C-alpha cells in the first residue's frame, strides 16, 4: 500500500513522526517559557506589552503542534490515546485547562471592557508557562516510570486509584523532566527574545537570564537521563511478555547508534545555542534543532527499543507497545499518504516565521495590534 511498507514498518514510520512532533512541541514551548518571564525581563508596562506581543504572534503555532501531537496519537496509536487520555484524564484536563486560559489571555488581555483586569490574564499566562509545561514533562516521564492501569479483555482501561494520572506527582523522579522542560522553555524564550526584539535592556536581561536558567536546567536534564539509563526498563520479549530488565534504556542507546547520535547531536546543539545566545548571536536556530533532535532520541528510545512505550506498573502485560497499540495496516497506509504533506506544512511555517521575524520588534510596533 504505502510504498510497499508492511505493518511493522508503518508502525515504526508513525512512531518516528510522533517523535518528531514531540520534538517540535517542546521547541514551541519557548512561548510558554516567555510567558513566565514577562515580569523578569521588562522594566515597565511598555516593555511587558512588547514581550507579550512578540509571543502573541507565535502562540498559535505551539497550540497547533499540541493538537497535531494528540491527533497523530489518536489516529496512529488509538489504544494509547484511549488508555492515557481516557484513564489519566485528571492530569490531561489540568494540561488542557492551562492551554485554554492561554488562548483566552491573548484574546482578552487588551480588549476593552475586560472585567477581570490585565493582571489576571498575565497570571493566566504564567500558569500556562510554568504549570502547563511541568505537567507535560510529568506525563511524558510516565513512558519510563509506568502508570497505574490495566486493560480488561475488551481493552477497556481500568485505572488504579481515584487521582487519574495525578498520582504520578508522588514519584519524585517524574519531577526531573518536568522541571527540565520548564527551565529549557525559559532558555528558548530568552534566546528567541534576543533574536526577535530590538530593545537593548530586554536583550541584556535575557542574556543574563539564560545563564541562570542553564544552571538550573542542566542538573535536572542530566538527572533525567541518568534516571532512565540506570532504572529497570519495561522490556518486551520475543513472545510478547513484558518484564522488568535492568538498564534497558541505556542498552537501547548503546545498541542503536543512530538514536545515540541523535541524542548527542541534540545535546551539542542545545549547548551551542546557549553559548551563541549568551554571546548575542542567533542561538535560537541551533537551540531549536538541538531540542528537536534530543527529544526525538528520547521518544525513539522508548518506542523503537525492545520496550513498552506506555508501560503499566499495575499489570505488566497491559503495557502498550507500538505493535499492540497501533491502528490497522489499512489506516496507517492511508495516513501515510496524508503524512506526505507534512514537509510542505513545515516549509510554510518556516516561511511565515521568517517573514514575521524579518524585522525585529520595537516599541513602535505596539502602535498597531498588540496582545
């Protein structure tokens, strides 16, 4: 059907796409990171409005990427979608709430007759910028930590406990990725502001802020990598039986050089982008590529290795792999042809991005539409 690929090849193909969308989503978190820095980087209301307007021109791209990520999961891996979104719904509702108030804030912050007041919507933006990103990091950590669910004979999910995903907050190791993403999003935001805004005071503060956030980001990120590499992984044997295997995710990196190279290139890209941004160069591009590659490597490790990508800590045999959670061969084939438009969509996004950022923002740009 789709270029002669069999069902297993299509499952791998779609997990790679899912991993790419995950990387792009994390890169787009620079919007969320910037929302948490509007007070830190501004000296007055005019500079604050300039920062929010700068982010307001991009926030829809991040929201769209989040929808694409969820849509791809629903179409390609429906059992994962129904198990995670249908079982751990409290954590996903909390994440959805954070993104809803973001959309509302950009729409109504400067609107006449705003009865909640400008400050209220700025608080909403900060909630989205910090809590929303943190919760997504915790949710992704469950790919390695496992979740408290089991599937019955009809593949209906039974969630253990009443917290519906929020119980993952009891696991301190899940905080590593959550906090790493929060500080990474701020590094991305600082780098983006340096590239997009022509106000010396803001750019100076952003360069100093990158150093601070990097100091916090690195321990959490290195701690996360150390945790997944040293912990027992949810391995899947040739007979499909799931069992705990020591150092499984470390072995996946070592036995799959391509995934390890992607991770190393991603880390080098992030470090290069941080260095360039501190020096005042356009570091956002190296940062962006590095983030996408590093996140892809993490997703590929848990999905393409001999492991379950959505493991159950309550019933190992209920764990989900790309094989037992994917759509049918026909569905994946048809979707494969649809996926061929993705490069054109990405090219359009790049074109729009470059057009919008061809001229750095200044205070004069607030005379038109501002958020």
